[in-house]
C-alpha cells in the first residue's frame, strides 16, 4: 500500500472514531449513575484504609 494512502485511511478512521466518541458522549445521561457513585465509594474506602494504616 502506498504511504500516502495509508495515512489517508488512518485519518479517516481517526475521524470516524472521534465522531463515534462524540456521539457516545452526547447520548450519556447527565445524571450521576450508580457506577459513578459506587466508584467514589470505593475511592473513599481505599483512602480510609490507607489513612488508617499510615
């Protein structure tokens, strides 16, 4: 494959991925989901454990 063609294909694919990521961001619910809440609970628990052992 020609190098110019390869670069062109990679740029097109990058644009497709960026568009898909933007679409995914727009479709996400703006409210806080249970995964986010669970993540913060785990972070807080980990910080408490580290603080307790120090």
